[in-house]
């Protein structure tokens, strides 16, 4: 079964940050959307996004 993909607003609600924070994470390359719709809107897999944020946090702590 394919994972349910979330909008940036839905992802923000799930992880407890603002939609703007999600946009900043994408712009900085911290989060990579699962796909973009034909209209250019990002869609995210919740578990993959959480993993990307954990990896980013781990790298930041190692610096």
C-alpha cells in the first residue's frame, strides 16, 4: 500500500511547526518532497520527512 502523501500544511500540523518552516526546510534542502504535483505543489511522506529532520538534527549536533 502506498503511503499517504501530505501537503505542506498537513505536514506542518503533524510535526508541530509552521507551514513557513516547512517551506524554509525545503528551500534549504533539509526536507525533500516525495513528489511535486503538476501544479508545482509539494507532497510529503510523513515518515520520510521525520527521518530527514532527524538526520539534519544529528548532523547539526555533530558540528
